[in-house]
C-alpha cells in the first residue's frame, strides 16, 4: 500500500434534506436515497482498499430535529441494517458502531450486535457507523472512565498520556482519521471525531450526499495524495 494512501477515511454524509427539497420532495426521501449511497460507497471503499471507513449517520444533536424526521430516521436505520448482512459478507467488511447506543430501540441494538458478531472474522475493511455520536460526549465519557480506573487504582494518574487516553475512546482499535470528507457544502466538523481528526486532511464537496459517487471518493483520495502533511514539523 502506498505511503500516502489514507488508511482511515471518515465521511460527514450531509445534505440529504436539502437535496430532496431541491427536487420538490420531502426531506425523508433524501434520507432514503442517502441510505442507498451508503451501500454503494461501502462497496467502493472496500474495493479501493480503504482499511477504515467511518460514516456519520446520526449525531447527538440530531435528536433536536422534528419528531417525525427522527422517527423516520430510526425506522430507516432499522430496515437498512437488517439488509446489510449480504453486503458485508460479499465485501469482507467488518462492522462496528461508534456512539451511545443506549438511546436506541432494543430491536435496533439487537440487529447491530448481530451484525458485529456475524462480521467479526471478516478481515477486509472495518466499517464504523457513527450513531448517536458526538465528539464531546465521547471525550467526556472517556474522561469518566479514566477517573473511575484511577480511583480503582487500575491507572496511575502520572502515567496518563495520549496513548493511554485513546484506549478509552470508541476508536481505541483504529488509527486516527487521515481523510475527512464532508458533502453538502458546509465547512464545519459538527462534533464529529474531534480528537481523532486533529491532523486529518479535509476535503469538502458542494454536492449533497445522495449525489456522491465512487468517482467522488476517488477524487477525494487523489486530492489527499497531493497534500503535504507536516504534523507540526517542517
Ligand atoms: C445528513 O443530511 C443526514 C443526517 C444528519 C441524519 P441532513 O438531514 O443534515 O440534510 P441537510 O443538511 O438538512 O440538507
Ligand atoms: C452532521 O450533519 C451530522 C450527520 C451528517 C449525521 P448536520 O446536518 O447535523 O450538521 P449541522 O447541523 O449542519 O452542523
Ligand atoms: Mg445537514
């Protein structure tokens, strides 16, 4: 694998609602089409050789949307997850979730746990779905667990460093984000992978998520390859 190929690609899949509205359709139509793009891009990313793909599907702030939209998103999540087994098997994808699952319906959690178990031995790409994910929440939870372990003497406070702290994040078993893609025209991070994106390269697309294609993913990777990462050095 080339040195300058991104190992971990994260995507803020934004613009579903605006895309649908621009076509005179309901926002929920955009979410549905967007969910089909998730499958397409999962397949493409696995084929291209990306090792870790993290997709932002629902943030800790998205609960503040109208109840009807949240309800639709939860139902969509359930039906889409139920159909994923084949996709993951065919593409050797190992599935995982980052986020606080305690807020979800137990039937959704059941499907998620089933997929994690069934794909545990796949050794191609790791796909992480960010569900009820918030970067600030993740860090605060990690701090709480660190404190707990320090209190119980599993951890010596003097030894806490970045490496040790990272073990308490959802992403403890993966590298930091190399390439962060956001569709939908906004240029912000929206509470996504705050810690893990500290030296990520950002590539923004004006087009909305339902219009995102494999060619766009390849274009983002090509752009990444042109970037000169310095990590604070010279
Ligand atoms: C992203 O699309 C999907 C979720 C946040 C669930 P949006 O729903 O944010 O679409 P826009 O940004 O309003 O167009
Ligand atoms: C970020 O999109 C969250 C997801 C894509 C799941 P939002 O649409 O929620 O972000 P803001 O509100 O524009 O910052
Ligand atoms: Mg949005």
